[in-house]
């Protein structure tokens, strides 16, 4: 028998995490501050969108929470294969686009969902998208996730790492979006997952913040900057062509500005921009086009 | 009884139009030249992708032809509701992104399709996406299309204009992509449509080239440049989220670089970038968010 207050405990956790993540990111940036926009959903619920723009370290960052409920929209029923009826969903979603091409983009999401008939589950994940490969950074990022999973019997780093590799993949390019992380969904052990979500949420930045601090001042050439913007184009392609959360949010009448705030601020598309052999750009691309790597 | 050589006549027409359009655009640009890439499709057929980049007038432009055939991929069968079996498709597609924000983006497409059982049809269209509204330009663009349609009994400017307005619409933004044009599909009067396609193809640039020539030197501020890149973001959103041709092409194993060459070269996304009341940017946005306008 699950705790009828669990939805409120999850919502409160995500609200607290939003405050903590934004405070930590502002500290890391040192210049820009997050704005705050509250919005209401006509069908029930709403959210708080927090965006930082034109910072010293982060060109754009967003950390959003939303808690929505009401009759399940047809797209939701079809998407999840759940019974029509009432639903409840609460979640936190964040994405940070550093200015320096040597500092990777990071995305994370934690969510809790309930629908009619008593079904309820947690989902979420975190993944890293570098523009230049620093293997130590990637190892530290995965190590942090594996350590967090190891503290919780319900969490399965190898399975969730593989799920992440499958999910963040662009079939049209034959490329991974980045170097992965973890992805999980429909995990129904609610109390253990709430405890995991708290631990995971509190350690989301434990590996990422030091990576950004290490790379933020790396000298950068115009060619590297151009590569950065081209690779950001792949991020846009993934989010608009393939990401189920984005498409689902737009189809169910989510707040478009809050959903598409994930898109990078400046982006390029050039025709046939393949990097030359032997370059760091080629090294990254070969990695993204190859089989997923074990980073531990 | 349709001409068994019609597919070849359509293919030859599109190849000739590609040469003519590229020559005219190079003349208009005065600096850059189109490249030429031939590609083969493993399942049958291939195409010629012609791209111009970093021109004096056009920041990016592409004019592609492809002719493909073979067993209909499952996505095609589902997409078109046709019988599984052999298919044949030939088409020309073009998109031009001028550098100056006062010059509009133009897209056009003409295609011919056959499938097992003898069904065959033409589709196509042309539409204009301005970043600043010059009503005379829009009127000239629509007048050129209406005049072309008036020369052919098979063509129906009012119906095809309305179809274009419905098609190039972003539900997530509640905005039209631009100021429309014409869109038509599944038109089965083959000989009349081949004649229309020839006339339409030969007059595609009759209104657009003079518009670009008029606007190419318009003085531009950094704020106008930023608006240009933001609106190009909407173009990306439409093509990746909604455009059936793009999604269908990627799903059926089309050449990704040829399909996504439609995307603008430089793009921005800013959170909540709403223009102020009384500005030209607001005027355009109000137009795009309002009901379609009769431009004749």
C-alpha cells in the first residue's frame, strides 16, 4: 500500500532541489542570476520555470519544476498505454549550456507519475554532452552516477546506463547525442525510488560542477567555437525530432517556452561539415558513432 | 491511360529546373557558386544536392533533385496509405536563406509519385517566410502564384493557398511559419499537372528574385539581426517538429545531409523573446498569429 502523500513528498523534493541547483549554478557562474516565472496550466496545476541567460560561464541554463493533474489527455493515454482517467505528474528538469566549448552540456530530469487505477512510478536520468572529449571528465561523471546507484538497491547503473545509450541516439545521424549517463522509467518501487531520487538529486552537480570549473577558462579558437555551434545543432535535432518528453509535452499542451528552453542559445547548421582525420573533433565524432563505451 | 514515359518527363523537367534555378540564384548572389554532390540510394535511385554557402546575398541556399524507386518502405506505405509494392518518386526541392533580415526565406518543392496499382500524382508548392513585413513584397509573391494558377485549369489558387496556410502552421507556437503561398498534393490529372509544373517551375523566381534584389542592401541593426536568428529558430522548429517531408525523408532512409540542408545556417533561441508593442517585429508576429490574410 503506497503512501497517499507520496505525490506531495515528491513534489516538495523537486521544489527543494530546484532551489539548491539554481543556487549552486549561480555560485558557479558568478555573474548571472536565474529568473523565475510561475505559470498555471488550464487543465490543472502549473510550474516554475527558472532560466539564466548570458552568464559568465553559462550561456543559457534552465531548471524547471512542474506539477500537473487532471483528465489524462488522449496523447498521454496513447503515449503511456494507461487507462483514460485522472493523472498526476510532478517533475524537475534541467539543462545547462556552458559558453566554453570545452565544458559539456548537462541535462537531468526526475519525475513521478500516477494514473487512475493506482499505477505510479518514477522516471528520470542525467546525461552529458561534450563538444571535446576529456575522458577523465566523462569517467568522473559516470563514477558519480554509479556510486549513487550503488547506495540504493532499487537502482541499477549498468541497466540504466545502457538505457541511456539507447535513448539519446539520433538514428538520422547514426550518432549518440553525447557520452550518456543514466536513464530509467516506470520504476514502481515507490519508497525506495523516492529515497534514490533525493540522493540522486542532491548529487546531480557533484561531478558536473567541477568539470565546468576545470574547463570554463580553456582557451578557444574560432574553429572550436564553430564546432561547438554545429554540435549544438545535433542537440536541437535530437530534442525536436526524437525526444519523447519534448514531443509529448508539446502535444499535451505544455508551456512551449518552458519546454523549448532546453534548446541551445546559438546554433549553426553547415552542409557536410565533417571534421578532418586526426583532429579532436574527429575523435569525438568517432566516439559518438561507435558502440557505447564502458566508462568505469 | 497515362503516358508510361511521364515519370521520365517529370524527372527531366526537374533536372532542367535545377540548372535554371541555380544559375539564376548565382547571378543574383554575384559571389558564391553552388556545389554539386551526386548520391546513390542503396534501395534504388539517388539524387543531386546543390548547396551555396556564405554568399554575398544568400547565407545558405540549396536546390536538390532526387529520383528514387524500389520496394515501398513500411513508413511510406503507412504515410501515404498506399498498397505495399514498388514505388517511384521524383522531385525538386529548394530553400534560400538570405543574409539580410529584410529579405525573406523562400521554399519550393515539386514532386511526382507513382505506386503499384497505377496510382500516380503530383504535389508541390511554394511559400515565403519574411522576418519583416513588406506587404508589397507579399502581394507580388502571391500575385505571381495566382497568375500562374490562372493559366491552368487544373490549378486552384484559392484552395491551394488555404492548404498552404493550414500546412505551414506551428501548433506549439500558435503561429504561421510565414505568409504562405500555395501547397497541393495528390493531384491526379497527370498531363495537365506536368504542364502546370513546368510553368510553375519556370516562374518560381519571378517574384522572389526581385524581392531579394530590393531588400538585400537594406541597412540592418544588431537587434534586427538577433530577431532574424530567433525567427529562423521557428523555421527549425517547423521543419523538425512538423514538416511531413522532413520526417518522412529521415524515416525512409533519405540522405540526412540533403534533407537537413533546409535548416538555416545560424539560429538563436532565447527564452520569452517577445517583441514590444508598436515595433515592426510585433507587427510581423501579430500577423503570423492572426487568421490567414487574403493577399490579392
